[in-house]
């Protein structure tokens, strides 16, 4: 994994945390102030970069597996280990904690079907389930798209000729439902997020090609940051600036940034490659999944001990303290749970008798 991209993952995860933290403190039941909400109101855009980066990583690691169906099992095993064990650990921890506390018991669903679908990251209608379609861990809606992409990529491992079939099917659905109300499943399939993964894959193929020469790759990275800045600024000043076009523009910028950073690192220019940024990058998946319930708990504790009565000072203390707690909890969970658990599962599945390639 490129160190520059790991640092990028860390920064993206941090911005998402600050975005949600700002929204939380803006709620009337807490401090009711927008001062922390406005600066990072573009935070959801950083999720777009996660999708692009995921497409890049998966294609870089497995493009040599195209049309080699005997490698499908190993690919699926690696994807499962990467996502589900950690997600399940956090899911159950949050669910049972919420159920154990009377005040939060009703914040999680009790319908078995909804919970099972949530456990296996089966997409659910956000208008029905929790506002995002993901019960218990509300930010897990992104993993619905992630898992969907993994499955589609798996078809390419079976045969690369699935690619034109998938593109044709997507275009056909888009045209058929162009002026028609889209059922939830169709709207999920036609989501622009799928194209963000495709951008990441394209960047990976460009990076692998010896025919594509980029003399000054950092210029691409600078161009990407300028686009990021413009789009983020528009989002901050106009909350209605939220559409598929914005997502694709941001995705293209993320693609420019990825190829710029990767090619620069290949030339020896590593951006923010220090060990702390690498640690945060490694823990970014956990930080993303765990931050919302953690910040909710810490903010409630802050009000319980009277910080709400201190006005802006209390808000600042809560903001900084909650962010620090989120990072500490995420890093600790990564080091003591995610890392050893993933290593153990990889060791079990990589035994010679179980290898697929």
C-alpha cells in the first residue's frame, strides 16, 4: 500500500469524523451552535474519495486475476476478512450496549429481518431504515456499495467479458428508468458511487501502464486539491449543492490525486509518510465505523457532567475531547482487535491446503 494513499485515507476519515461531530454539537439537545458544523460541512465528499481509493486498491491487487475463475475463492475470502469480522464486532458491541441502556434502547431496531440484513450488509431502503438504510451502524451504508462492487469485480475474475455485459445492463437500466420512478433496488444499482469505483479502477490501470508517462505527477495532485477546494467551498456556501454531478467531479479529482501521489511516490516523493499518519491510515476503517456511536456517547457524557452549562467553552472542550477519544478508541481497536483478528483469519485461510492460487 502506498504511504501517500494511506495518509489520504487518514485525512478523509478524520474529516468525516469532524463533519459528524459538528452536526452533533449543532443539535439543540447539545450546544445548538453551527460554529463547528460549517467548516466541515463538505465532509461527506470525503466518502467519495474512499470509493475511488477502494477501486484503485482492488484493481491494483487483483487485475492479474481477470478471467481466472480458480482465483475467485481466494479473492472473496480476502474481501470477507477485510470487511465482515471487524464490522460484526463493532455491530454487536454497539447493538448490545444500546439495548442495555434504557435511554438508547429504541435507537436500534429489534426486527430480526432488519438486523440480519444489516449484519450481512444487504442494502435496505433508507426511507424505511434509519435514514441511511443501515441499522445500528448508520455509516455502514457505504459498505453496501463496497460489497456490491466486490461482487461485480468478482464477475471479472470469472471472466473479463462480464465487463461489457455489466456496462450494457447499467446503461439499459438507466435509459429504461430515465423518466420513471426508480424502485429502491434500481436506484441503488444506478447510484453514481459505482462510477467512483470505476474511476479508481481506471487510475489503477493507468498506473500499471508503462505507456502513460507523467513527468511531474505532483501537478496532478495540486490540480486535484484545487478542484477539491472549489467543490468543498461551493458545498459549504450552498448546502443544496448536492447532486450526482458533484459526486463525479469530486471522484475525478480523487482520481487525479491518487495517480499524482502514486506516481510521485514511485519517484521517491512521499507525502505525509510519517508513522503516525500511517497508523491512522491503517485504523481509518475502524475510525469510520466506530466514530458515530463513540461521539454520541461522549457528547452525552459531556452534557451529563455539566459542560453544556459552560457555553462556548464547554462546546470547545467537548469538540476537542470527543475527537481525541474517537481517534484513541479507533487506534486501540485497530491494534488490539482488528489487526490480530485479521492476521489470524488470514493465516487460517492461507494454509497450503486452502489456497486457491
